[in-house]
C-alpha cells in the first residue's frame, strides 16, 4: 500500500525483515509486557467502550471502521493489526536533535497514557529497541518505507521506519515522523483532508498534542488485544454485543 504525505512512505507488513541484526535479536527476545491484557469475549467483557461510542460518538466509530477496514482495497479480508508488545523506539542519532526532542515529547505526552494496552517509550540504544527510526539519507538506492514485523495473528512486535531525513527541514521532518509512527500503530489509512488536526489527514498541520479524534481511534483500536485474527465481519459481531 502506498500513500503520499510530504514524501512517499511504503507500509509493508512483514513476518521477517532480512539483513537486520536488530530484529534478529527482537525475535530471540520478544517482549510481551501485557500478560494481563484482556482477551476477546463475545458474551460479556471488553465491550463497554465500544458501546459508549455506539451511543455517544458514532461518528468516531464509523471513521475507525473506515480507517482500519473499508479504506482498504481488500476490505473484506483486511485484519486488525495491533502491537502487543511495549514499543521501544530508537531514533537515529543522525536525525536532528530538535526533531528527536519533538517526537519524544509528543509520544510521551499524557494523552498516550490514557490508552489501554498501548505503551510507548524511547531508548538510547538500538539493541534495546523494537522500533528503529532509521535515517537513510546516505543511501541513494533506498526509499522511505515502514516495515512491520508481525506474527500469524497480526500482532506486531517490531518495526523499521526508514526516512531520508536530509530531504526535509526540521518542521516537515517532525510532521512526517509523527504521522508515520502513528500509522504504524495499526497500519491506519490516510483519511480526507478535512481534519487537518489529525495525524491521519493528508493535509495534517503539525500539532503539539494528540487530537481528540486520534486519541479516540487509538482507544478503539487498543481497547482489546485480540487473541485471534479479527476482520470486518468479526468486528461487526463484537459491536453487536450489548453490555450486561
């Protein structure tokens, strides 16, 4: 799937990424910090939030379904893609210090602490990360891309985000990285230009804080860490369950 922001970034869900020692190590030392994460239950549990949105914010729920399923060319077979590991991001030292500081501040804000089953932090050593933001400015043969490492249940546990940092000033680079990291949290599709405050807008205007719209998307996406593959049909069944 290809999309155009201020540059072209290709999102590629992968079981394996060749030639990356970092992710060889990830596979050996896979992190699963959510031992108490909620499992899907079609009868009673884990539906209160969905029912809240059905009754109070149906527009956000509809947009979520569009972003995750309907926008995909093969939407009938598209599956929910989730991280079920603590995301530990390493930002290449070649990325300007100001940009790194901006990205860390944004993704460490209190808004992200409101999201169940999603934990993001930053590390200073590549070997301790499972998410590598890699500057490829020196490699003329490479293209900007995002490679997600997932298991058979569409649970992500590793990522390499490659960006040609030298092509952009700090402001544009910060915007691109914010959007690309956000999209990699669920392989979310870009929406129309109308909501320029959203990280999923093609005309996103760089913001200091996460918008309420984007926060709701993440709350819906990480409300449950599913223990099985969830497609549109399965998700609609979940939505049909009423709170007891």
